[in-house]
C-alpha cells in the first residue's frame, strides 16, 4: 500500500510540475525581457505556483501564488487556481480586476475554506510600465542600481475567502537593467537551526548583492542563500521565486 501511494504521489508531482512553465530562461527568444523561476515543495506535492506568458507581443503577464496548507489538498486547489488565472489573464489587462474575477469562482463551493495568496502583474515590454496587484501576498522587491527595495503593497484580501472582495493596484516603471523579484512566504519564513527566520533583512541584503545579475542567476543565488540559512534542514513550507528583468541594451 505504501509503495502504491508513493507511485501515485510521484505521478501527481510530475503532473503538477507539468502545469508550470519550465524553460530556462522562460523567454529565450526575447531580448527585451528576462524571466526565470524556481519552486521547491516541502512535500511530494505542494501549493505554490507561478506563471508567466505573453498575452500579446508587447504585454507580459506574471503571477506568484501560495495556497493554504500542504500536500494533496493544496495541490488540487493550486491546479484550479492556475487554470482560472490563465483563462482570466487572456481577457483582462488590469491585475486588480483579474484578482476579483478569480476570487469569486474560488469562493463558490469552497466548503473546506482553502484560500490562495496571489501577486500578479502586467508588464509593457516596450515602455516598462508595470501594473501589479496582490491578495494577501508578500510585497515584491525592486532591484535597481545595486539596490533592493520592498515595493508598496496594494490593498487586497486573501483570494477565495470573501464575497466580492475588492483589490487595488499599484504602478511603477521597470527601467532597463531593473528586476522585479516575486516570492512566496516560504522564503522569508525559512528558519535556521535556532528557528530564526530568513526575513526581509536577509532577502534585501542578498538581493542587493545580485541586483545586476540576470534573472536565473538571481533566483539561484537566493535559493542557495535560503538553503545555507537553513543549514541543510528540510524547509517547512513551499518556496517559490520569480524574477522579471528588463535587460540593459
């Protein structure tokens, strides 16, 4: 029975991984954007998610999410979130409206009271205009000129909990050479042997050191930093990183 269960979990892990983009970098044919992501589950299957795709030749959509709980229930809910987000992103260009339209279907029939935190945005790849919104998610980090800064977090509730929840959006310009870093709370809440969390201070310090790196090198460096902080101990929560960079000419 245990062997059969392990086989089922292995298949579930492969299916879940196939739902997310895996190219390295995600858009090798484009010179105007550089996008990379890393995900690590605390169990065989997890509830974290990310996505990035072009909704038209000049507009990049991206998102990072974290479903409540772990294991198979979180993985099933995660699959539902990924499908809803992708379908909705093809029809809207406002991140706050996208979160509102994803919230209501997730809330309906949600007797188990699960939810997801989401951060999503639309980037104009020509001008660098970036509009983002969040629902209960940690704030993104802006990396520019060897400096890392936590961006203001627009108001937004947990997604899938409240009826007709309202979400707000914020807007910045992502200049050439700058990177937007998105992540789940498994990063900043990762503990060391003494239960001290990685935290925002370590995040910003390591991000600053790698502010000029390309997207792949940045997410690899942060993943290695968290692994070093944990001292080789298993992480108690899923961890996801997504970097969106406008390369310098």
